[in-house]
C-alpha cells in the first residue's frame, strides 16, 4: 500500500466533496488518513496461522478453553465504515493448546482487513481449527455496524450476532450449551 497514493487520493476526495484540502484544518488530513488506513488494514501483512503456530504447546488438557469479550474493530468492505464489538472464542484441545494472547491476535489480524462480519467469523474459526486441530472450535461475534447506524436504515441500537462451530460444538448439544451459557 503506497501512502503517497492514498494521500493523493484523499486530497482528491476532499476536493470532490467540495472542500479545500489546503484549508488549515485539512492540510494534514490526507497524510493522517493514509496512516490510519495503513494501520486499520495491516492484517493483510500478517499470517494468522503463523501467530498460532509460534505458540503451540503439547498438553493433555481436554476441557473447553474460552477467551471472551475480545474487542473487535474492523471496516465494512461495502462502505469502508467501522464495525466493532466483541468476539467469544472457545476450543477443546486435542493434545495441543495455544498461548492465550494468540487468540486475540488472530482476531485482530482478520479484523484489520476490509471485512464482512460473516466471513470474519468463519476465518477465525477455520484458522484455529486448521492450526490447533482441536476437538472443536466455537466463535460468536457481536458487533455494531456504523453502516447501519450512521447511514442507510439508521438503527442506532442494532447489533449483529454471528456464530460458527466445528467438531464437538456442532455434534454435542451439551458442549454448545455450555459455551453459550459461559458467554452470556
């Protein structure tokens, strides 16, 4: 991503909006937006599988591991507007566990790409399933979307929940219910 191109494009966008990009308050805006966009989309530069693989430990623990209330900040690919909320992620180890900080890092990596919540949910699930090979993975995301709240239908109190499961979370109702109860 070339920052100068982004800066120049935002300078042109400001002109197209009827603004003067040379106005005191806007002079550095294209540069700031370029840096912000680079940060908000830096997930393209990171391999989430490698995040997990660098912190796998062999352990015979076989009960649910849950990390909940992980903050999510992403950009909707349809409008380039933010959506944000929480991720709740669980897995049931099958001889391998991962350093707990790696789960939020995986969330951040996929979140820092242009996204839709549905795909984000699946990408997180699939990454953990692929790298840890657990007995099951559960992912629930609860997000508010500025594209629904600021524009369009303008429903400020709306939230979207998505879920994705593998293994025991799909086949065992008791396991799935335990997960749902723990994230309430």
